[in-house]
């Protein structure tokens, strides 16, 4: 398995992809997440896990929930836990964070799969191929670990992300619906 991959292109040179395995990055990851998402990003799992209060309102505890998730991901990576758990992929350039992706691993399923839970690219670096490169890197990494399928979900109005996912070969399999009871 590749720990890091470095690419160079004319727009973004010296970009590195890696799995986070450092606990003390959790606060910076949470800050990055909060600073680079809007309410159009909210999907059903954000509501299910308490990160959002509704489809148009983040939870006041979003920062701490993401920091906890980032710390859990680092611990899973340190332990090389691939059977079941969450990892965090990150994209760095020099010392700056350009993007992150939380990835849930499910090795013990009938067909091992991963879930791309969140993909966040820094606002001022979107549309430069970083998201596409990160998805490709994650797919290669996960395939090398024995996974054969990747799933994701995206908020219904996040059309820009949907276009990226379709360009990366993702197809719509279902529609998730919700109502209050």
C-alpha cells in the first residue's frame, strides 16, 4: 500500500496525498471542514450523526464532532484497522491542507467496499483537479487493500459535486428520502 503519493501539475505543484495517522491534526481538520463547507453540503448522514440539525442548518457542535471523527480516523490508521472503521485521506501542498476525505472501510462485507463519507476541497482551490485526483488516489489505495467497490452520497442540490462524481465514474443507485415523525 502506498503511504504517500506526490504529483506535480502546472496549476498545483508538489501535491501530496496521504492517510492521516496523527492525532494532533484533529483540530485543524475540523477547522478546515467547517471553513470549507456550506449548508448545501448537508446530506442525510450529517443529520443522522448529529453533525447537522436539519438539511439547511449545521449543528452548533459540528467542529467537535469532526475533530472527534478525525482523531478516530488517525487511531484506526495507526492500528492499520482495515476490517471496519474510518480513515482520513488528506491532500497537502507544502505545509497547507488543500483537501480531506473521510473514508469508511467495510472489509468483512460479502463484497468488500468503502464509503467516501466526505470530500472537502479548500474553497479557493476547487476546479483545479484536486478532488478528481483525491478520488483516484483513494480508489487506488483501497483497491490495493482488497476493496472492490466505493459508494458515496451527496446532498441533492450539490450539483457541482455530482458532476465531479459522474466524471469519476460514479452512478446513481438510489434516492434517499426522509420525513419527520
